[in-house]
C-alpha cells in the first residue's frame, strides 16, 4: 500500500491530540512562565500569578459557554470516574435515589459506581439494542422522587450522542467528558455538568465540574473534604493543590477555542469531519456502522469491517500510514476514530483516503 503522506494524525480517544499551536506554546513557555523566571510546573498554586491563571481560565470558560453566576466552576481531580461516586455522595440525601439513563459503556460505569452509594433507577436502557441507539425520551421512566437524573451526553466507546437535552423537574446531571465544548449547550437545563480534561480540554489530571449554586450543600459525613463540591466552591478549587499543569493546559486550550471561532465553530467543524467519515462508511459494503444514524456521535465515530478478520491488518497499515490509535474501545472492538476539537478536517480526509484504498485492495 502506498504511503499517503509523512504527516501523523492521532485518533486516540484520550488522552487525545492537542493542537500543534498549543504544544508549541507549552514548549516555548515551559522554562520561564510569564517572565516569572520559573516553569509553570514550579508555581505555588497560592501565588498571585497562579490564582490569576485560574481566574482567567474560569473567565474564558464562562465566556465560551455564557455560564451565568448562578453556576460555580470547580477544578477537581480523580477524573470523571471519581465523579461517578461523588455525585450521589454530594447531591443525594440519605436513602434518596437517582435516575440514570443507561446509554452505553460509560453510563454503565456511572451506574455501577452510583449503586455502591445509593439506590439507582434506570429510566431507560439501550442494552436490548446492544447500545446502537439512544433510548428515546418518550420511553424514559423517571422516578419523581429522584435526587437527579444522570445522562452521558456522548458515549465515547459506543459512538452515540444524545442530540437533545430534556427539560426535567429534577436536576439534570451530565457526563460530558467526550463532547464538552464541541457544541453549544442549553445550560439552564442542567444542574451539573462534569468533564475530564484529557479529550477536549487539554491533558489528564483535571476534571471540570459546573454546578448550579443551589446544589451546593454542606459535605455529608464521611466524604473527604477535598471531594466536597461545597468545600471546593468555598475555597475556589484551592482546598488542596489543584492539578496545576492540567489547569495551565486547559487555559491554553480555551484560548485556542476562542481564537478559532468559539463553540459554534467547533460544532460546525465536528459536523463537517464526521459527515465525511460516516459518508465513507455508509457508501461502502466493506465498512459498516450499526449505530442508528440520528444518534451517531460526531466526536467518536465507531465502525467495523464487514470482514472482522481484517481489522488488525487495517489497524497496522493505518498506523504505518500515520493514522494512529484507531482501535475501538477494548470492551467493544472494531474501529474508532475520535475527532475532538483539535482534529483538522485534513486528518479525516487522510483517513477516508486510506479506507478507500484499503477497501480497493482487500474488498
Ligand atoms: C464519557 C466518559 N466518561 C468517563 C470517562 C472516564 O474518565 P476518567 O478516565 O477521567 O475517569 C471516560 C473516559 O474515556 C469517558 O469517555
């Protein structure tokens, strides 16, 4: 197979690719951050310079999503997986349960962890369709007594996205780890949004939480204070040392998004990229995408080869052609192209070119 180009594109689901411009900034600023004479890695988080960086990061995020003062932003650690347990611990009263939409792999993880702490009512599940579609809102069976309703806005491993967000009576809580800042949000519908940073927000180590003020309440007994939303809100996310390097990279990413047209531009680019790739899959009998078209994720495009025995050859040759990390989620298999904000359209064009060539030779 011909080598199409020497450029390399990283389709990893996370930690994911960063824009070359941001990587260059990190490299250039690393030894001497903001003329402080020291690296950002060496800044005390209590210094006025670092406090300013946190304030700027918060202001940039508020500007990008028009987040009003009725919400607090928390910079937490432990990843989205820690949030799976922290949600019931922070938001529910003793004995109270929560509603969960079982939409795929990550929703299942969130449910399993929440069940360790509180009753869980699964309002609808896509399991009977092998998670190839998001259960329609009309089928949800909410519990009116639930403390909140949890959704996974984008199923990273299954390649599904919730296209719309319902208006609910209980606080809507969303794991947006894989599609945060890839589309505009009706923020007023949410009680809480959380997202690990290593996909659209920079590097691993930081988990962003946006929480409506009325959901902040005194830490329940037994919850470590560092994991209390109220405590971190009171201390401006400096109850303990925040993940300073991840925060710095997130700040750079937010400014990169602003320079490149903000969230509407990210959404338009995501549509353009994913249309190109799904188009290639749908116009071929060699590739297939079982996901219901209306629920397909524009961010994590998952597909299979109709001859699964060719998957490893596909992946090896793709890697050799500079198309890296295309293997599907370990629990799901197949191929997955993660197309986060930094992925240029040219990366997808290269992948489509490779797929067409591969089909011609092996189909
Ligand atoms: C939707 C979703 N939720 C949660 C997680 C877990 O994130 P973390 O590894 O930061 O705990 C992931 C990781 O890929 C994810 O895609």
